[in-house]
């Protein structure tokens, strides 16, 4: 008990006035050392609330430094107290006049109880609603060891491949699985959801036609949310989306305009159509064919690649990822080889390391926004890596025979159900052409739906007289029997399910020519890990190659890699959140709605805005959503011509890419020498484009980590010329409780919940990028075709699911409730102090770019490596050398080439900050040796970094420094060493020899 008290009293709140407990050292000392005292009657009794005050308060667990550390750090930065540090850092003009109106933090245990009570208001029914989402059995070995495992979910995007080979291998397994199942040669490492993947496919066909053909035809039997997402996206590009009865559409009459077609296979009513002839007639008319499909169905059906499709896409959810009320799930995207350079999202490729050994890495990164900006193939940055890994693991675990058996079982049960329904005298509209979904003709859909509800079953009303039922892997014989009862005619004798099953024909219930004959998942990786022991070891084998927050701080500027607390993570795998279909009847989702509304309210309070949309699935999608909302506002005022978006040169690449996607013309605004927005240039451009000015995009604090003084004035200038201010909220972690985007003057902002609000990065997703806006923009917040969301003049959906990746929102909800208003504010203060402390420790050794007139940075700062470049040491060398010290590099070469941007976050203790600073200082000495010429410019410990075990254990060691100095540059490394699993990866080689599926075992043997 004593040690618990001692532990929890270690940290204190960061402002004066809060209840303080004495330091643990003193408690222990008093207990151990003082002589027994005579009994003294206490003068005062303790207040009751102190007696019962819970000790599992969260804020001191979330915030790294304790009170002693804070004092030492304040001293280092030259501030007498926290308030002085803040006043030197943040312009007083933008400080919030009032503290956050968010209640006191709730202790951890109480919070889980409260959330459980809310979650219990969701009704977990059997949902046979289909439409791209089905229930699935998440193998427990994957649930516990990937989804619930911080070593997987706290990883960063694998930009440092030497310490990310595990997840890169898993993502290449995902790509291989997708190429195998779809029959197309190249697949990416996931997109956000099926709707946005379809939108990306449309743009790919449009770009392939050199943006000259503007007609995109969509089968009316595609999922409605997919069609709606496509239409939203098409508006910005003036692409005409025509929804048609695809078999009766006269493609040859539209040769001049046709860029592409979207088909659904099996379609939204469950019908498996033969698209082969149609595909060739679309090709003859000059169009490309994109097929939205289902990986499970493809285990039995001819693949899209085999019938000529150019692109295949869909949702990999049913490969072992919970429904989660719509997400997060990994969308997949595959295409013909000729389109590979237009591929949206991340692509993992095979390359080689400095020893010539196979190594995985992110390929073709020059397509992405950080290089191509408004010309990028898409704005996707954060995608759905963790969920792609889960789906890949599902395929690894089951293998081809297992997947086929699951698909066959689903199909067989659907066939039994169809036979029973027929026996009941009803008509299955897609009889003889289904995989897992039946469209059943009934007298009244609503009465069937009601009857199903009495058995806790959700069915879909396709129309007034047609009911859809989609079966999945979880369905049992009893479930089929229940469904048959739902479809039974009044008074008719019950049909025997066993008789139906025994009469099941040998052939599948879809056209014979669509039977899959080609093999899939033949690679050994999908044929080796089918026992739980093997699977567990494979997961842990990959995990051991990857550095994550379980090892050390990941100080990536602009990424806010903070604590993802266990209490925040626990609820996401509760069935009450995990097993809800996104289109479940509204009255079954009360728990979700309470949680979502509370989160919206808290986000409004934090940002100062009036409305929130929880739909966007990433920061970049938030940008897109916000800009579309701005467009809709201008349109409604008769200002449709307003299409110029001003963007500072320092902006993240997704800003211009999103603006381009929203159909805006990007005009760049300069920054001055101190990294601030060049106000003169802003004023000049705002005035120059005043007639067409739509918006400015500002990141605050800036991407240089600065609280720019001119920000409020910049907002005024834009407003004066009729524009709107979009604030990129990637850096909101530096604002909470101290200032607010709305108070600064912004009209709309997104929040990266996967940064500021504790959703883990998952190795490149999931993320959530909700937007908040002022009341004049709120009417335009995104809607949804199936579940009502958004404002009264809502723009179309940005995501396939009404609330994006709803099942991870409890993480952010919990973070806010655990911290409370004061805790959140203290957290911001600690984030600022941590950054300034590190900057001040590193300043004698490196030049720190961009500090304010008081020498302070914001929540992050930039270390300049440019002075060393001419001497042969670049930012990449420092980044790789940090791996030898067990650290992930800070953000490299952004926003300034050959710099490192460091963001420690509030969650790191002084000990960890010092460990990182010490490593950087040792590296500086190593750089100095190169500068002095005492070591070779071409062959030194920096340019050869990182040093893998293979390099260090080689018989031959011909480097001009010892193995020891390579591997153990600091003493702690002897105790605590993270080994990069390959040596430096050759990026250029990988792009020249592009290979994006698992290499064959022979290729490994050749090494
Ligand atoms: C400043 C800034 N804006 C936007 C984004 C894009 O966010 P997301 O990756 O969630 O799409 C990032 C991502 O790191 C960022 O740093």
C-alpha cells in the first residue's frame, strides 16, 4: 500500500493551488528513519473528500516529468516558473481568457465503469446487413498479440525501414494477399475505406485519360455509400458521375468522354454477375474498369484481374477486423502494372541493405504529397496499417485452404438458407447467382425486419418488397434456423435445416464460368503458421524487429507520439463497441451516440468552435472535408468562383494535395527568415486574389514549431478579402487549454486524434481527423446516405461510414475525461516545457532553427544539420546513427531539408529526454571528428549507420572504428539495446527494381 501511495504521489499538478502530496522520498524516509513517536491526538480531522479521494488519477501518469523534474527543467530554460515559461513562449494576445470548461479528470477505474455503462446502451444484435461490412471471427492470437499489443499499435509509419522490417514484412504480406485474391499484379498497403478507395480509382482512370475525359459510370448496384463518396469527390473535378443500369448502358455512344466504370462484384444486392463481356466492351469504348469487391468472395469467384479489370478495391474488414460501427478497417487497392505510378497511398517494396540483403521499405515515395504537393497522386498520408496487418495475419493464420473453407462454409450456409426460403414459398431474386447475400422478395420488408428484430437479428430493406440478408463467418446452424423462422410463412410447417443441408448440390450457386480455378496465397508465408504456436511466434518474430513506444521515445516533429494509455485502449475491443454494424438501426446505437456527442462537445470546448463532424478518417481527410465545407459556404452565397487557396511554403504536403482535391487553385505564401508567415506576401497575395480568394490554410503553431505573432492578423487579412481560415490542427497539442483555434480567428480546423488525442499511430494508421467549425460553416458538415449526419445543407460524405472509424473514438473520449480540463492544460504546458528543455540542452551543440525573440520554441523545434552537409554528414546519417542508440529519428528533412524536427510530447520524463539529448551530443562529437578530418568522410560511424548484428558479427571487420563504438556508443546500451534488423536500406535500388509482393524463397536463398 505504501509503495502505491509513494508512486502515485510522485508527480504533482503543474499549477499552484492543487492538492499536493509530499514527495515519496520523504514519505519513505519518515517511515523508515524517524523514531517511534508518542501517540498524539490529531488537532483536526481530515476532510472526508481527502479520505476517499481515489489514487488512480490519470494526469500524473500521462504527464512524464514529476515536480522535481519540472523545477530542474524550468531552471535549464531560464524561467522561474511555468507561467514565465509560457509567457516567453506564447503571445499573450492569443491566450485564452478562461480555463477549459471541462470537468475534473475521472480516475481510471471509475472511467472504465462509466464507459462500460454507456457502451451497454448499444444493442449487439446479429447484423446480416452486408453493404461491405460483415461480422468476422478475429483470431484471438491476432486480437491479443496485434490489435491489443502496444508493440504493434504504438509503432510509427515505417519511414525508417531498418527498425521497421516486421511491419513492412506484414504489409507486404497484405499486398501479396490482395494481388493474389484480386488477380492484379500490384497492390498498395491500404487505403482509408472502400468509398474513398473507389473515389481514388475514379481519379486514377480520369488521370490515365489525361484529365480529358470526364464521364465516370457507376453501376446502380454499387453500395450506396460508395456512390455517394464518389459523387462528393467528383464534384471538385467536374467529373460527371452517371449511375446506370450497367448492362444496358450504351458505352460505345460515350467513347469521347468515358474515362472509367465502377462495378461491384458481387453487387450490393448480392448478385454475382459475369462482367467479362461488359469489361471488354468498356475497354473498346476507351474506359477503364474498376471493380469494388470482397476478398472472401474471391476465394470462390474468378478474380477481377482474370476477367480483365484494371483496378480492384474493397474493404478487407471481413478478414479478421471487427465491425467497429464502421471502422477502422483497411481498404485494399490493386491495379494493373501500367498504373503503378499513379497508385494512391503507401506501397511497400523490396530493396536491399548495405550488405546486399533483402530489406523492405516504402517504395515510390516521390508520388506522395511531401514531394509532389498539389500534384500528388492523392492526399492520403495516414492510412490503415494496423488493420492491414491484422487482415494479412488473418490470411497467414488461415492460409489458402483455411480461407477457402471459410468462404465455402459461408456460401454453403447461404445456399441452405436460400433453399429454405424457397421451400417457404418465397422468391430469392438472385437465386443461382449469389455468394453470401440473398435478395428475398417479400410482401412487406418492414414486417420481415420487425419479425427479425424479435430475434435480435438485423436485416436490410433493399426496398419495400425486397429484403437483403448477408451471412458471414460467425453464422451458426442455429442462426440459419432462426433466419428461416423469420422467413417462414404464417402457420407453415418448419423446414428441416438438416434435410436442406443434405440436399445441397455439389456445385456452387453461381455461374460455373465464375468458379475460381486459379490458385492464391501459395507463398510459404501463407502456408507455414497455422498452429497457434507458430502464429504467436511469427507475430512476435516480426514485432521484435520493430521499434515502437514500448522501447523509447519517438520524437517525431508534427506527429505527437505521446502515451496511448492502456485504459484508453481497453474499451475498443469490447463487443459493445466492436460488434456493431455501421448501418445498425439508430435505436441500437444509443451508447455510441452518447459517447460521440460527449466527444463532440469536448472538442468544441477545446477548439472554441460550434460544430463538429467526426467523419474524416485522417488529418488529410479532415483537410479535404474542411475545404469542401468552405466551398459549400461560398457556393451558397453565390461565390462559387472563389477557388484560390493560399498555403504557406512550409505547409505539410497534404495541405496543397487536399486543396487540389477540393478543386482549389493553390497559391504559395512565403515564409520569412525566422520561419514565420511572410505577412507582406500574405497581404499582397490576399489582395491580388481577393475576387477569387476562398481560403488560407495555416498550421498553428507553425510547422516550424513557432507560435507566430502575426497569426491573428493573418486571419483578419483573409477575412477582409472574403476568404475563410482553415487551421491545420496537427499541432493542437501545443494549444489545448492555453489558446483556441476559434479565438485565434480560424473558421474551421481538423484535429488529428491520432496525435493530440492519444489514438495510437498503428504503424501508419488508423487515424481520425474530425473537423470543428464556426456556426456559419456548420450547416455544411458532411452528411451520409444511410445514417443521418452533418448539417442541414450537408455536403456529401467524405468517408464510407457515418462516423468514420468510430470504434477508436472511445480512446480520445477517454483521454479527455481522464485528464479533465486542468489535466489537459497541464499536459500542454509539459509538452512546451519538454521541447524547450531539449532545445536548450542541444543548443550548445547544434544550431536550433527558428526560436522566438525570447529564444523559445513551441512544442517542437528544428535541429539544423545543414552546416555539416558539405563535410559529408547529412540528416539521414544522424537519423540512422540514432538507431544505434535505440532511438527512432525525429522528423527528417521536413519542413526544411537536412534538418531534424524534434517533438518530445508531454508524456516523456526528463530521464528519457536526457537520454535522447545525450545521444545527440555524442553524435555531435562524432560529427566533429568528421569535420576535423580525424576520421574518413566516406567511411565513418555515421555514414555506415545503422549497424545491424549481421554487420557487427561478420568475420571481416574493415571499418576504421571498433565494433564496440559502433554498437555501444553509450554505456546504457549494454543493458538496453535495440538491434536494427538490417543495415542501411538502399532506397534508389528499390525504386529502380520495383517489387511489391513477398519475394520467393529462392530469392532469399540467392542472397
Ligand atoms: C502538419 C500536418 N498536417 C497534416 C498532416 C496529415 O495528417 P494525416 O497523416 O492524419 O493525414 C500531418 C501528418 O503528419 C501533419 O504533420
